[in-house]
C-alpha cells in the first residue's frame, strides 16, 4: 500500500526546482543517522545534547550549500563531519573557559583551535577507496576487529568474538586507524 | 578503572568510540578543551568513523551480540530504501512516538548554570528572585521595579525584555498583566534619560504593551545585545516575527547566553510556524534554571512538541485511511471532518482511475457525495458519472495498467505515465487520461491537450490542477513572468475565501518558487505565511512540510538565517529520534 502512497504523492503536481533542494534533503536525512551515531559517543555521559550537535552541523552545511553544490558526496559529508567536530570542540572549550572563570584553580586552560589539517584528504575519499584501504589492513585480526567495530560492536564483544583481551582490541583499532590514514593519504585521488 | 591513565592523549580513541565510562569521558572532554594535539586528531578520527559507518555498517554480522549495544549508531534505513515524499516519510515511521527534536534521554543541560541558578538551588527559588532585585537595585541604582511593572503578579507581554530588572519572571496573563497600568513615572524616566539608558526606557513602554512608543528609544540604543533582545520583543508585539528572528539572532551572536534573546527567538520561530525549532530554543532557556522562566519554557516546549506529535499522528491516520480507501481496502469514510480536502480528492481520483468496471465506479458514489458535501460542489459525483458514461469495454485493462504504474516500487515513471495517457485516450477513458497527464511532469505534456481535457470536465478542481501544471510548464520553458501572472491570480482566489474545491496548497508552493529573487522577499514571506497558516488550519502536514522546504529554498539568498530555520524545521519533522 505504501508503494502506492509514494507514487501518488511523489507524483503530485508540485514544483521540485530541478531536484537541487531534494538532493540536499536526501543527503541530510542520510547523513543525520551517521552524525547522530558519532555525536552520541562524543556526548556520552556529559551534558551536551547530541541532537544539538547534529542539527548545528547540518545547518552549517546547509548554509554552505551553494559552495558544496556540484561537489561529490564525499566532499559534502566531509564538510558536515568537520563542522560537527569543530562545533563540538567549540563547546568543550567554551565550557572549560566558563569553568575556569567560575572556579579559578588548577583547571585545564582552554587552548584555541589548532589549524585544521587535511580537510582535502577527507573530501576526496570515495567509498571505494575507503573499502580498498580497509581490505589492506594487516594483520588479519586487526582488520577483522575494525570491521566488527564498524558494525557497532563494543570492544568487549569484539574481544569475546576474536578471543583477545579488550586492551588488545583497543590497540588493534588504534593501529587500524593509523594504517588507514596512511593508506588514504597515499591513495591517488 | 578509577586511576587516570598516565598518557591522557591515549584515551582519544576510546573516548571517540564511546568506550570510556561517563566520568572518564567527562574528564577527557575537559582535557580535550586544553589539548591542541587531541583537538587536531579528533577531526580525522570522526571522518574515519563516518566513512566506516557509510561503508561497513551494513555488512553482515556473524557475531551474536552486535545488536545488543544500546549505544550503537542509529541504523536508520537509508533514504533510497524508503518511499519518496514527505508523507511516506511520516507514514513509514508511524508509531515511534518520540517527538522529532526531543533531546535524547540523559542529555540535560547544554550550558552550565549561571550564578543565579546556583543561588536558586541554594536558597530557594523565590528568595533568589527577590535577591536578584535587591542586588540589581543596590549595584545599579535601579529605579523601582514598578517602572517595568515587574512588581505585578502577572506580565502582559509574552516576550522577554533586555533590561535585567524588567526581566523578572511573572506568569503570562494578558488580562491581569496590563490591568490599568499607569504610565511610567516621569522622574524615573528622566533619571534614565540622563544616563542614556535607552533600553531601560524602551522596556518600560514595552512592558505596558506600547511597542511604537518604545521604538525611538531602541533606535537610539544601537546594537547592544540587550537592545537587540528588546527590539525582538518589540517586533513580536508588532507581529513581525521575521524581524524578531533577526534581532534575537544578532543579540545571540554577540552574547550567546542572553536568555531573553533566546526566549524571544523561540517566540519568533513559533510565530513562523516553526514549532520544533522553537521548542529547541525553549529547551535552552529551561536548562538555564532561571526561576520561573525555566518552568514556563519547559511547559511551552512540551506543549509545542505535543502539538506537533498530535498533528503528525492525525495526519498519519488520515493518509492511512485515504490510501486504504484509494486502493479499495476500505471504504471512504462518510464524514470528512478534520481532513484536508485536497488530500481526499487526490485519493478519490486515484480510486476512480483504478475502478475498472461499472460496478466499481458506482461503488464510489457515496464517497463522491461526501466529498461534494464538504466542498460545496458536485465535481466528484459528476466525475463518476462521466466515467460511467464512457464505453467501458476496454476500461478494465487501462485501469489495471494505471494501478500497476502507480504502485511501481520506484514511483510512476515519466514514460509509463505518458504511455498510459495515450493508451487511455485510445480506449476513450478520458478520466484516466487526465489523471495520468496530471501526474506526468508538466514539461512533457502538450498544454492544449491537458487544458482540453480539464475544460471538458468543467470541474474547478481539475481546472486548478491543470493550471498548476501549465504554470510549471511555463517555468520549465523559462517563461517565469507568465507563470507568475497565471499562478498569482489563482493564489489570490485561494487566499480570499476558503476554496476547498481547488488545490490551493500546490498553487501557493508554485508561486513561492517563483519568488526567488531577493527583491521579492516581502511577497514571498507574506505568501508563505498565509499558506503556512492555511496548512496548519487544515491540518495538512504534507503541505506544511513542503512549505518548510520551499521557504528554505526561496529565502536562501535573501535571508540565510530564516532559510536555515525553515530547513532545520523540515529535518526535525521528517527525521525521527528513536
């Protein structure tokens, strides 16, 4: 029945401005799920609202829509994810500054944002390149751990599945990321 | 796990993976704020997590426990797998309850409490409220709170004012708040005048519901955050929510935790029909813990979210019933109260084109009568009669083809709709031919063919649909001037009195897309506001959603702030928070 819904409504005589708008909306809908997954982890156990993080980054991307139009999907998502990270770091710094003001003492002093490195690298990484890089991860257990983690498994579950201590899983994942960064920066764009 | 690890940088991965216990995660965030190295590493870490999610999350899992992780990233179905269109978005996500913008459980305060909130916790809310006045009075030599009617048990103005002493919370009650308020005492005003405290003077007038008197003082006050917050209050009182949005945003850009500005921003968003965006701003006020304001903000946010949820639920019911009726699974309800008429007419037309025999056509007569009763015409009944008067030998095959085109998984293809129209023409099923042409892309249809079919029905509904198609064809051909002239006349008719027999929502949207030039901003905003109001009144959630989206697009050049607000509302309504 809902196929018919779709047909009926999608085909309703409504202007669609050549699809540009709906392309961004489709992107935002897809991207939101990924961002929220990451944001929940960044905000875990704290007082920042992951929804706020996601919303803000999508709005930032929306404001830059003209600039991102015509660029590959990889550029758009890289931009949005960087925007979310930057906003998150801004929140952390801001709160640290407020804490320091409220309670002068041995609190950590907020440092200004560092130069944002390598944005071009991420904007150019396609799904295929990324998958090819994952395939090259060595040793095999490390690659296996990385794949399991990407599917949403916690360290503990991966450790159980691969018969390794949790600490080793953490080290594998860190190693996998180092390798991936290396492989992707070498990959021809 | 209680001892801190020797190398704090080493925790970055476990933190970003959500593997640190809450208190360690909080500690790491504090570390992160001061660590340039970790800050530089985090963006790459997030990008990798995103790419993994994009490419690997869908792989089959051999292990058993993967689905048990409560903190697992959202596994929303990819957009491509869902039926397109806003209705489908809502319909397919039906009972998941939670309002779209509700913060996830456990997330509470975004910003740390201010001193006043702490005082409130320590000495009690009421005492703290009094304390604030005393302190303010002592430090600033403030006039008596009565200057801003702050001594009264209720306030007459819903908006908040920039002057702290005027911004004491009292419940909002129009009648009691403004009751016989005396004019502001002149000596007090003179004192403020000599100190050039223009915002405080303006607020004395705003508190009395006199925005025009306040205006010259705010003009002199310039662009300080408190002045901008009060200016937003003035805009709201004058019924200018777009201006209020700008002024509140400007205030917040200068002073992000200025609660009166956040509050007024929320009211502006609400006035624009952006309920969920408004609720999010109210959350921020609620979280700040200001006596009175916090509770009012919380209640208001809840009310806004509940209203959206109610509208969505009702809409899903309507669409569900409508589609079941269209596909013949259930009869059309006899009572169409509370149902947007264009929606029912579309479903009715769909059912009509699917009806392959005289029997099936006749079965639609009660539904046609119900529709006509609501719209005050006889178009639906006559549509059935016209269909019945056609030679019906070949109708069944054409109707079956129509059903198959419309129920195709990917939506009806352009080519199949055009082929269907030709086939229906051959079989002399003009109603199906008309229906196929109305659904086909405007630019592919000879306008005179559609016009002739619509004119022959003499039904305002089909004429309005054909006109919408004609306007879009003109747009596609680059003749925006003619398109605008055509559709503006139609929208004017729609805005005059209720015309339930016309597809007014679609006409308004077409007109809005034609107002894309910055100089047409005023027209776009006015048309958008009226269409939004109409959609709300009708309970047409689909029209509302499409308006959010169209307005985001139309105001993109002329008004990026507003555009972002519309866009954000659209995503909030269409995405679901599990």
